[in-house]
């Protein structure tokens, strides 16, 4: 398909000469003699020009005014202006309005051809970028939140409302693997900051000694090894969104610094005496009970209240098992494309296993299991033998007064064994996490994590 060039020129002789020249260069050329006819062309044609070559002064107005009026309607067309008498004011205004170039008549056709081709390359690049961006945005639309359950529908409605609200900060809570990152992307790419940066930081993945420099940045010489200035993640997220995953793992000292930055939207890089101002939307996520951490003194109350302007809770998969009927076919289709397989049928026996499992790893665990099954499939039928879901009958372990007997006949998975051991330790310690940790020679934090992972009951200590 030929690229379309619109020439706006009131001198008929010059307009026809330019049209003949560019048609020989394989352009689809249309000619308008004034702003009125150009506007009719743009409003009435299905094909948009990627380059507009226009005289500056036309019988019914100035072409710069026309550019300013129609610029939003033609965001990916490049404008080149011709004028018999140029002025600094006009050239400055043309460039300010986004014109590709501004040249005086007469202009050699070879030079003009070079300019038009350059403008066309720029317009094509902008259109490709827009198409890729649109595809990226559509991937994280509200439709990306798959499920038919009432809980997911309520969550979807809430996100739809929040997408139109310029919130400053919110907290997303939910177990590991429920999709907190997906909800963050939906909020970002559905809101008014969609074209701005989305910067992510996992607070549990970076040592606390490095976290401050990653978050706020540093100046050259701020510490050993700081050879040049580094823009922190808060600064990189300016005008966009910063996603602070596992916010509950943030060190208390750093929580105070983050609070000040969140409240004032300005901070200092390490080793700097000047402040950096930012405009960021903050989304924090946690799989912990932040209020419980506030009560135990592990999380600052003022930071909690500052971040939790809005709260979103993502229900675990075991509370919305009916969503499996939507999630599994979608994951199978995605994995078919990725692996080149063609799984078409999911037997009832597979559905029985999927719907009777409690999914401690939530959506992440489901996706990984589906991916494994599709990868190892040798027909168009979903292979039940590769599900390998942990046996829910944890009663197969035998408990004695002074120890435990755990069978190694395949009836219990390693994950089941760990769950049984921790449950027994809790039972012997009267559901006290510290006591259970002492019995198993583990730290209190490790034990608390495992207890929450397996959704076991325990006393707050």
C-alpha cells in the first residue's frame, strides 16, 4: 500500500508539479488549494496522510493555525511547511507545534524529496510505536482479570472505578501468586498515566543496605564504588507509577525515609544536598497482614495510613474455584502458542482434580502446572498424569508421642510433608509460632512464613 502525501498549495502550477514529482516516487498524492478543501479531505477520506506538505500562507488562513487545530486529530502525521518569505517567529512557532521542518521557496525537488522521505520514516516509526503501545495496553486491560466468580467481578468493578480516579497511593493485599502484579499493571495501563513509566521494586529481593540507594539514587562519590550519579527508582518513575512489592519487608529505618518522600513528593539522593521533586503514583503490595505488623511494631503506622488511601484485596484461588473454568482454557491456549502444541480437550478427570485441590500457590501455581502439562502432552488431550497435584490426604502421616512416621510411598509430596510437620509442631506448642519454631530449630520469621503459606491456624505472639 502506498503512503499518502497531502499537498496544500494555492499556486496551481507548483501544486501540480509537486504532485507529479511525488507520484513518480510512488506516493499516493492528494492536492488541496486551501485550508477548507484540506479539511474536507482529512474529514472525508479513509486513508490518513503520513506527511503533509503545506504552503504557509493560504487564501483562507495561516497553515500554522490549521496545524494547531488539527494536530490532535492527526497525531502521527509529519508536517513540512513551505513559504515564500520566512520569519523567525513563524519558524519557531512551527517547530513548537511539532512540525518536521520549515523551508523557504524555491526549494530543489531533490532536497524536498529527502525531507519528505525523512518525515515519512519518522511518521512510520511513531505509528509502529503507537501500535505496539496499544497492544501492550490491551494486554493489561480489565479483560486480563479472568474469572466468572462474584469476588472477581467485584474486584473487576472496583478496578474499573479506580482507573478513572487520580489516586496518590493504594495497597494491594493478597496471598503469594494471586496476581498483585497483574492488578498493578491493569491500574497503571488503564489510568491517565498509561503512557508514563511503570517502575517495579521487590522490597524483599534487594538487601536492605542497597535498597535505599536503589530507591532514592545517589551522587558520584556518595559511597565506595559510586563512580557516577544514579537516578533512583522513585525518580525514574516520575510522572508515572512505582510498584513497591512486598512492602511489608521494608526495613523500619527506610520506612521513615519513604514516608517523608511519599508525603512531600521530594527527596535527596544519597550524597546530595539538593532535593529532587517527583510526581508519582504509588502502589504497594503485600502478602502479609500489615495491620498485624503495625500492632507488633514491625511496620510504621503513619506509613501504613499514608499508603492505604485505598485498599484492594485479591481473594485466593481456593475461594473462587469456579474461575478455574475460565483460567485453565486461557492458560492452555497461551501455552499452546508458546510450545507449539494443540491441546483441545480437558477430560472430566482433570477437572475433578483441579477443582478438589486448594491451590496454596494460587494463580502462579496453576499456570506453572498447566504449562508443564501442555509441554509434556503427546496428543490433543490434556494429560492428567502430569498434573501431579499434592495429595490432600495429609492424614497418611502417623504421629507418635516422641516423633512422626512419614510414608515415602508417593502418597505425600514434599510440600505435604512440610505442612504435616509444621502442623504437628504447632499442635505440640499449643499453636504458638515461637514454640513451634523452637521445636524445629527454625527462626520465628521462617516459621510464621511457613504457617501463613499453608494457611495453618496459630496464636498471635
